[in-house]
């Protein structure tokens, strides 16, 4: 029996690509208009899992999604990195000069800011999802309107890519979290990454002390994101990702941090995901070029 996976967006979206890449093409997609609806579907068990973007290498963190994961007590089952390819697409037979509007998700528009600045005759309009923008063009037979979306959307809705890869930075990568309602058992042998959340008191240097504990226990900090605590003005909770070679190192750090912090919580322990191979190769080649110079 195939699993049901809740995503923000529709078929052709980047979330759908991640859902099928992680769970297989047999996974049933539960399309949602918003991330709040994604959380609702998972909470009500209308979906077995959820896929949720958490940060982008250009646009940064999606802080509201951290709040959704925390508020609903979801468990992070894993992560997935996807190279974001944004393409300027429209109904076939048109040129870029024929286009008067472009529709896409706000973050996608932000990632293509340099391209859009070169074409000031095109009106920029925000959409709830990249694939929805493409779908509407096909459904409404909208000439003069373009979408910024992935190549999957182009194929699915039979749109012509007028200009490929228009994102401002070529190596735009989004990190997605794979969520489940409650933690299922998994092999400790494969776990080498953890996402945690904690709060601190007003003691001077408390955050520095926490970071030292992580370092002394052999944890490598890969992400730290602060988020305001609404009921405590100018105080913050911290969402942290760490990787480790030995699960025992994490358990040791956890036992200490539970004492040192307030509201300590493990959001999930899982296996580190790999960056897209092409991006790794590019980075290595760049490093080699620098050495040669």
C-alpha cells in the first residue's frame, strides 16, 4: 500500500519532486494550498508524512515552518536537498517580448530578481506555488503570461521554456524536511544528524556555553536559527542542527543540554542527506581552481 504525503503545492511543484524522490513514485500526493494546511493534514492523519521546505541557500530560512513543526510536535524523519531550477515558461509560440506578466511563488520571484530587473516591461505577480502558476496558464490558455517554475511543471502543463535557469545564483538549493506525526523506531547505526530546539535564561554567555558543550561532545553545528518567543519580548528560542560520527556523542550532549537549557526538545534524529552531486563537483572544481591560481 502506497503512503500518503502532504505537500504545499500541486503536481509539478518542487515539493512533489521531493516527495516522489524520497518515498518513490507510488506515493500518493495530498496537495495543500498552504503549509498550515500541510500541518493540519498530517496532524489529522489524513497523510502519513509531510514534506516541508525549511531553508534555501539564497532566500534563507522559512521561519514560519520552524514554528509549525514545533507547535504541532512533529518528528523530523529525514531531510532532502533539491537543486532549484527556475525557468521562464509560457504557452508555446511566444517570445519574451510577448510576455506582459510573470507569476510565481514569492521566494521564486526573489531568486530571479536579477533576471526580472532586466525585463521591466513584465509585471510581477505573486502566486501560492510555482506549479500552480504554470497550471493556470495552461488551464486558462493565457497568452502573454509566463510562470517561473521547474522543468517538471513545464512538461506536465505543456509550456515552452523561453529562458532556462533564470535564478540569480546558479547553485540555488532548498533543504526540505520529511515529517511524521510521531517518532517511529529507526536504527541508531544510521543516525548521524539531529535537529533540536531549546530556550535559555538571561544568564550572560549562556549561548556560548551551550555551543562549547556541543563542541566538547564532538558535535558539529551546521545550522542555528533563532525565533522570537511571542510571550517574552526580545527573548528567543533556538533551532539547531548538529551532525556527529557516534550517536553516543549526541546522547552525552543531550543529557547535559537538558540540564543547561529550558524547554529542550529533540525535533528529530536522522541520516544526513547529500547535496546534489553536480553542486558538490562544482564546489570541488572551484576549490581546485583557487589552489591552481
